[in-house]
């Protein structure tokens, strides 16, 4: 009788952070691929674009003029998804139609005045300045007692819905806890209550010991392809010290965070020799919401590319109607990424 091998046979994996399951079908990678594989044209953006609303000195859609900034730059989004002055209100029709008002603040962060430089192309010192700005914004936004959660994220690339190629990210701060944060809060709280340690402290320690899903590591952080990854080359950066949010990191840890961000994103670019698209964002403790001793800072990277610069993974069929599924294993993806150079090579 054939023995079960989770690298060969269909199986489900449990996501410790959300309490959800994913179907993994590694045998499907053996089927012949008849889709199109091609390269993208080179990304030859100029250092300055007079039509870009994020470049220094340019006018934005609302008529504001950007300063001649030399590092990173932040402003309130001209077309915010959340508004600070939203009036209180709601809807409840027989318990079936429910809605409630939501206050919030949306900000945009330009990573650099240089229109052509993405994170893996910035010097480590430049990424450190982005992290410093993220931290200042977190502290400032958390001082607003209406805010309970602050989501820092980046959409990179047109296929991820990025409307401007100038390297930038966003911060959405809102009055309630988003769905994914609610799930992660509950799971981490339960683990901490039972074990007296953070879930991600134990998980990161185990991944570092096993090594097979580790992509890059330094003294303070480790980047892994999570055991429960959904996207083909999904990764997660975890702080080795149990830290709930950005303001708690030391200067040395922020330097290490900048270093691992540069190395991981460089590996992504090197994978298919393209400026690699993704949605990435850090998850950290809620604010103005009482103590959350189990919360452990981490950062998710969700890239859509599967086989080449243009072959994408879509959530379709079974994944939309039942639950997430993937063919390539987390171990295979980690091996591919781990083997790539830590500096951008093209």
C-alpha cells in the first residue's frame, strides 16, 4: 500500500492565523501546461515624470502641489475610501439588511522621489526612512480615539490594481476591525492564553529549525513561505521578537526589517526577471481597543504570478465557491525563492 506523502498527494493544510483550511494538490503540477508563457517588455520608467501626481513638485488631482521632497513623502489620499467626517448612521431591515457608517483616514506614502525605483532598487537606508515614516504615521493615527485598526499596505503592479507606477504604499485607518484582523486577533489571543507565548513566536522558531520553507533570514526577522500559503509564491515576514506593532521595534530591528524587505523583494524580481507585482501589508495589534498581549507583528506578501511574468494565479471556480486551493507546495515555492540572488540582477 502506498504511504501518504504530503509533497505528492492531495491534502488540506490548516492556517493557524485564521483558523481556515486550504486544499493542496501537488500531483497537478505534473499535468502538461498548454498555456502561454511570455516575457514583459522592460520597465524603463524615468526618474521623474511630469505627469505623475506623486513626483516632487507636481500638482495632484485636488490641486495640491507636492513639496520637493528628497526621501519618502506622505499625504491624505485625495480620493479616500474612508472619511474622517462620516456621520453616524446605519440600516437594519428585519435583521436581513444591515449596514453601519464607518469613519476612517486614508493616506498615501511615496517611497522615494525617484519615479523609477521600487523597494528592491532602493538602498537599505532609503527603506529605513520608509519604515520610520510608517512608524510615525502609526503613532499619529493611533492618537485618534476613533481609530481601532491601522492597515499599512502596498499594491505593486498594474495587475494588482495599482493606478500609478510611482513606488508608493497606502495606510487605511478605520473605526472597526477588518475581517482578516478579527480572525487573526481571535486565533492569536486563544493561543497566547493557552501557551503563554505568541503563536508566531513558536511558529517562526519551528520554521527556522526546519528550514525548508525559510526564504531569507537575519538576526531579527525571518521570511517564510507559510505552510498554509494560498498564492504560488506567497511569503510572510515575522519578527523573531514578540513585538505587537511598529513603534515597539528598536533602531537595530528597523534596520534589519529594511534589509529583509530589500532582499525578499529582490528575490521576487529575480524569479521571472520582472518588476514583480504583489499586494503586501503588515498586520499588527489593534489600537484604542484594550490589551492584546498575543498580537505579534508580521507582514504578508501575496503575489499573483505563477509560471512567468504574465501567467497569473486566479481565484476561480472551486476557490470562489468552496475554499482556497493550490498546486505547487509551499516547500517547492520556498526552494525556488531561496535559491535566487538577494540583489536584483537585471
